[in-house]
């Protein structure tokens, strides 16, 4: 089954785009087919895989005028729905506000053999992020290890609970500590708090690393721009961790294991 995943956090600069792009690329590297949907008018995910767009085609697709624009990329296994500044106009034509669910039908009508559709959300909980959450079964939340970062996660949980009324199957699959500095005491304090809040769902950390800061400027994910780097190692590991978690959860449900085993899987 096609899995739709939103990468969300209303805070900017925490590693949403970096995570969406690099997890997509790591999936591609292990032979999976992935559709990366750039839902941020800044178009950072598009630029990070060497593509740019005005965003008009995506806007029209969301308005149900055309099909979702899908382009291939030089990243093995990864196709892209590119975004651009025109998408910032989304709010203007939406009189119904946040309740409008226009992305789900767009994705349903888009055919491709993708195992995962990963959506890079803008740094807000506006209409675009709301639509991404409505269309997703899974959520990845990149978090920066800071007091304000933790506060942002709490706000995210509230927002996801609100979406659950319309989309009950949605769940936070992974909380990804990004831009981590292990030598700072606050890092360990925040990690303890995150693990208490999300038992079994806090992924291995992504360290602050220059390879990740440089990769977008080269229009390539880190595993292509700096194959041997801390950034590549960290995203490969996090992707394996995510796969293991998602596969286990799927197998448990498919095999109809007992609740006890299910609980063990999640903790
Ligand atoms: N682990 C990291 N190490 C170094 N730089 C990073 C790391 N993660 C993200 N960055 C850089 O920080 C900036 C913000 O990251 P980004 O993923 O765009 O955040 P968001 O999408 O949440 O706004 C970008 O310039 C990105 O290259
Ligand atoms: Mg971003």
C-alpha cells in the first residue's frame, strides 16, 4: 500500500526540508520509488533536488484544474512535485478555510508506482500543512533540541489531534531530533523529554553537519553530494530505523498479532 507521510513542524529552520529530501533519497538508494511533494511556496525541497518552479502548475492542480505536476529528478528512485511562490496564493482562493481538503483527491488521482509519498510542509499550520495532514497516514516531526523546539512539538500534537477528527488513521510515526549538538547539556535534557513524550518513536539523531548545510546549494541530497559524511551516515541510519518501525507495525497489523505484541512493537 502507498504510504503518505507529512514532514511537519510549524517552526522554521528545524530540518523539515532537509529530512524530507534526504529520507526520500535514502529510500531511493535502497531501491524504493518515492514521490517527494514540495508543499512549501519557498520551493526549498525542489531546489534541494536541483529543480525550480513558479508553483503555478501545482496551484492549478490543487484548484482541480489540472493533474498534479510530477517531474523526474536525477536522484535515483525519486520523483518530485515541484513548488514555487505562486503557491503562496493558496489562501486567497480558499474561502472555506482550513476545512477544505483538496490535496487528498489530487494524490488519489495521481498514478505512479511509488511506495512512499513524502510531503515537505511549510513552517506553519495553515491551509497547506492542514491539507498535508488530511492526506497522510504518517507524520514525521523534525525537532531541534531547544526549549522552544520542544514547545513547537507540543503545538504540533494539538494540531494533529484536531486533524484526527477528520483523519483518524493519522499518527506521529517518528520524531527526528535534527541539528543535534551532543556536547550541549540541553541536547540530553530535550532528548529525555522527547523520549518520555514519544516512547519508541524518537529516531536516532541527525547531527549538525556542514555536509547537510552545503547539499541544497549543490541541488543534491547529501548522499549524492557528500557520500561519505556524517550527514549521509545519519540520514541512512534514520531511514533504516523508520523502515524497520513502519514495516514492523505493518506486519503486526497484517498478521493480526495480539495487543501485547503490538504494544511491544511500539515501545
Ligand atoms: N543537520 C544539519 N546540519 C547542518 N545544517 C542543517 C542541518 N539540518 C538543516 N540544516 C540547514 O539549516 C537550514 C534550515 O533547514 P531546513 O531543512 O530548510 O529547515 P525547515 O525546512 O524546517 O525550515 C538549511 O539551510 C539547511 O541546509
Ligand atoms: Mg522547509
